């Protein structure tokens, strides 16, 4: 089964799909080895990793496509990614979908924020009209090469226009053909439940650590009615703290030895990046 078809099946399964967060090829490999069925890569993490900048539309579609390509090549499980606003109008969306699909992604989402967008859990967001958003979603759906490539419509209207408008938009995006929808940043479990009850189709929950939404477990999200749960910033937040600890320790002690118990060792790392398998492959072709 190819990865697009697998992702679609996991979304449609009775149990919730937890997509582990990844922010580069190494984290994706570790997620897969840890049992992840799929990983997600968001623009928030990508902006931090590639630019050291906030999620504010500074990355281009071409930069993201190349970034996603490396992650997709590092794992065998589906990779679900952020396509921001589609990077322009209908023609830009078409190119974005084709480039991301060639990169190997199993799914992507497009949001209805005004460009340049803001992180969905920060203030000051604006949304485009439905009349502007629907053609972009239709173009994405019409121009995917693989009909199983998952296209999700995201709305940020809740914070701007209220929950009723957000739910109405989510249903319109679903009616346009989107495989899944996503209402960003509900602020209570009551709102989360209302979204799942009133949106006709699979809904994703975005669990942003320290964000605006209640941080629930996968089991709690499943009980509310979500088909998919993602924790998109968790890996980059944790790695950022780990690096702060590393550099402070080096400043204070001039050594990394005090942190050895918290590190993987040399052999463990080589296992993570697949050196034994690489050597076995090389050996299969005989001596140079």
C-alpha cells in the first residue's frame, strides 16, 4: 500500500490517528522507530529549524518542498505537511501541490488566513473570504496526481469571526471535496465537542503545547470525536530546551560529560541513522 492510501485508511479507521511531530529527517526516523504510524511537519517547526525565525510566511513553497523531500526520504511511514495559504492564488496552489506531491508527502493542508499568515495560536490573524478560499481548495483537489493524496482544509475563522462561521467554513471545505478538515484553536472542550458534532467529516485536533486549546490526550480527543490528533510543536520545543541545557552546561563546566546519562551514545546513534543496514547493503555488492 502506498503512503497516501495508507494515510487515508488510518484517518478513516475507527480509532484516532496520532501523528507524531517531526521537525527534520532525524526526528522523523526516531518517530518511526518509536512506533509512529505517521508523522506531521508544520510550518512553525520548519521556520524555526530552517531560518531560526517565527512562523510568519518567510519560507517559500520551494524551500518547504525541498525540506519535506528529505524528511519523506528518511522514513517509510506517511508524512503529513503544512502548505500554509497555498502561497498565492489558484496557480500557486497548483504548483505547490505538485511540488509537495513530488517530494513524497502523503497529505497536506491549506489554510484560509490572509497572507502573510500568523501562527494559528497567536493574536492578530485575518482570514480571506470563502469565495477566495474555495477555488484554491478545488484547484488543489483537481491537480493532485494521486487521488489518495490527502488534502485538508483548515480554517482560522474561529478567532476572527466566531465558532459558527468556523464550523460553516469547515463544512464548506468538506463539501468541496477535502478529505479532512481542521478548525484551528478552539479554546474550550465545549467548542471542540461542538466542532466534532457539527462538522460532517473527519476532523483533526491540533494540540499545540502551551497554546490556546485545551491539551488533551489522544484517548480524550477520540472520545470527543476527532479522527486525528497532532502535537506539532512538541519535538522542536523539547529539542530547544535540550540544547539550552547542553550549551549552559558547556558554559558552566567546559565539558559535556555531566550530560552523558541523558544522551544516546555513539553506537545508539549509529543504529538510529541506520549505519548497520547501510553496511549490510554495501557488503551485498562485494568488495570494492
